[in-house]
C-alpha cells in the first residue's frame, strides 16, 4: 500500500510532531504560568491587587487569543525569521505555537488557581505568609491537580495547532497529511495521519487525567 | 488585680463598598481583651462578628479606629511588620481552611516553614502539637480523610504552631455536631489554661459562650450592645438582644421578647431542683403564673435555672407572688412589654 520510505517519513513526522508539541508546551508554560499567576495575584480580589497591570495583561492576552492561529503564524513570520532564521519546518512552527499558546495557557492557569478556596489563602495570610509565599506554597501546590488537567488540555490543543501549521510550511504529521493527502490526493495517508493524531491526543489526555487523579489528595 | 490588656479595639469602623452602594457594618466598636482570658463575641447572623474578628488581625482593614496587640498598634504597621505581628495571632475558621494537598503534619509545619524554621525542627514541633490535640495517629492523613472535628484539631494545632499570644476562633464549632463541639471546646479551654493563650471566640450560640468564656460582648447592628462577665450577662441581660440570646435556644422566643404583658424573668441558682419554689408560691399565694419558657444552664460549674412567667393582671397579687420568690433568693425581673 505504501511506497518505500513511507514508514520512515511517517516516523520522522511523528517525532517532529512530538518535538514541536512538547517544546512549545514547555515554552508556553514558561511564559504562561507566571502570566496566569500574575493575573490572579493582581486581580482586584487577589492577594496583591494592581488593577492597571491586570487590565493591561488581560487585554494583551485577549487580543492575541482572538487572532486566528494561521493568521497569527503568518503575521509572526518576520519575527520567526529573526529568531530562528527560517519560517518553515518544526523550529519555526514552535515560535508561532508558543506565541499562540502562551496566552491560552495563562488563562488556563488563571482558572485553575482561582479554584483554590479563598479561605485557605486567608488562613495563610493570617499566619503571616507573604504574597510570594502564598503563590509558591499555597496557590501552586493546592491547584496542582487542576493545573495538570490544564496541562493535558494545553498539550492536546497545541498538538492540534501544530498539525494546522502544516499548511504554512510547518513540519510533522500535519504537514504529511496536507502534502500527501490534500495536495496529492493520497487519502489513505491522510487518514493514517488523522488516526495517529487522534491516538496521540488520547494518550496525552488520558495520561494527564491519570496523573492529576493520582496526585490529588482530595480523594 | 487589674489584668493587662492583650487586644485593644478602639472605635473600629468597617464600611464595605458594594454594588448597591456603601454599607457600614461596624459603627465604632471598642473592646479591651485581657491577657489570658477567653473572650466571647456573640450576636445574631449578620451582626458583624466575622467582620470584627477579621479586623483584629487585619484580614479586613478597618475603615476607622485602631487595633492594638499587646501594646503594638497593628493599624499603624506596614505590610511586612504586620506579617511579623500576625505570627503572634493564630486563627481558626468554621470551614477549617486546611491545605487539601498536604498531610496533617505538613499543614501544621506550614506556618513554621513560612516563618523560616528549619524543616526538621518544624516537623518535631508539629508532631508535638498534633499529639497535644489528640491526633498523634493521624499525622500522615490528608484533610479529606479526616472528620470535621479532626480537621478542626489540625487547624488548632496549625494555629498554635508559631506559639501565638492570641487565638482567634470564628465560629470554630459551628460546622460540628454537639459531641464534637464539646470536645473541641474542651480542647480550647485546655489550651487557654495550660498555655495561657488569650482566646477570642466568635459564635452565635450562647452555649459556646457558657462553656468556655470568661467575658462576653454582645454585638448587634454593628455595635457592642452590652459587655460583662458571662455570669453577669446570663443572670441579668440588660438589652433586648442580650435577653433574646440568653433565652434563645429551644425556647419560646416570641414570648420572651415582650409581646405579652406582665411577663417576668426568673433566675435561680441550683437548676431544676429549685423549681418546687414555684409550686409552693402558687399554692401559698393562690396566684397562677403561666410558664412561657424555661431552661437550665451551667455556668462555671454552677447550675442556673431560668424561666419566663406570665403573672396575673391584679397588681397586688402579682407583687405578693414576686415578693414570695425574691424572699427565697430568686432573681425576678420584669420583661419589658412592647
Ligand atoms: N466583603 C464584604 N462585602 C460587602 N459586605 C460584606 C462583606 N463582608 C461582610 N459583609 C456584610 O457585613 C455584614 C456582617 O457580616 P459578618 O460576616 O461580619 O456577619 P456575622 O455576624 O459573622 O454573621 P454570621 O453569623 O452569619 O457569620 C453582613 O450584612 C454582610 O453581608
Ligand atoms: Mg460570621
């Protein structure tokens, strides 16, 4: 059914997809996690309200999030070129992915942290905890299970984006599906990629949920 | 001997900004809480009790007035110094507010870790405290695996970790059943007596006040309605709200608040064994009194019975009856008729 070398192609695509997804997720969290924390802390009901900063951050996040991914990717091309020297391939896609995903991650982190009961934070304050101690010793550890679920959702969403990036020269399974399936009409290859993507999504999703459940002490 | 002041509240006001406009919840509350005492603050729901206690450790910034802790004016401190002072005040809550992802032991270690105590030392101290509250065998349990009473004990151990001078308790037993409540109250009393920690107890239940408090302030409508020793307040509540709270639980409240004429409140030492006095009175004076409410309470190990009676209309007979009772050591006071 497949031409020679196909398996190798798919193998490379698979590795590329994983690489893009994981790398951009990590970068997106490096930016999004502090951003989400900042959103919660500077909220008007937060532990250190800074209304103007909160409003500025919120607006930037909303703007980036409202730009469709493919358009964002194209718009970012000059920036991408400046950073990684090229606008095609896996490396270039990572730049676009992390810019698109960071604000999304920030919102997910924000919503997880807001699940932490206000009373627990107050109890910590009553013991003389500083805002920084509350962030690192109360908010993050208490929200861990929810953050992990958020992580699984973020990975699978970023994986979806990475496949889309195939349309504008990104690498990975998405690019194979588009190049062989769409442009050359090899439907079987397209379906195979789709199935592979579905399987990867399932694995990450399940894994995330499992780890979250296992580490959650609320029973 | 005049005891030293531990907490001093001076004209505490608190106004909240809400969507519906400004709402002043506390209108200028002053109080002097002495070292080593158990001070109760009681009031109906919405009276401003929680707001007041949160003003003591400044979880809520008063919009007016001053707070002192052991001679230090908290309301004048910057954030950093305030955090320092807060370590001298433990607080426990109705809903416990434990860290759900941490074991009992880690929860008790928490205040020590944030004040920079080395881990091994914190663990030692936490273990001692959990033993003190009777949870030596549940140190590795997570809050979700503990009962309400056990959770509150962890919370108490946690609040005591930094060796505070004061323990603030906001409805600490309101989420617990009567048996568990009794256990937790006993523990608090124990802590007060053994460690000499000043305790502030917020509650809407007179029974809690009677169980452990030395003095009590009744808060109503954002002001202290009356204040005194528990015995004073119980024997002779001067305000309507005081009377209502004292006779509140399980009794005919409407009768008590003075909807009927010729009502009197009787207090006698010794609880129900003194009730025959009433029968004697009715036989000897031939005056019939209608019992509207009755109960017995124990304050400082002394039983008190109290009743609300409606006396007959004829003034002379009424006076004879009252004299009969007062002659036999019963406190009789008229309930204001409105
Ligand atoms: N953050 C807030 N913003 C606006 N209003 C508030 C706030 N906190 C409390 N209030 C109002 O202040 C009043 C007193 O509340 P508080 O919680 O102090 O009462 P409480 O005596 O503790 O009552 P309960 O016995 O029900 O706990 C209530 O009317 C409440 O709605
Ligand atoms: Mg309250």
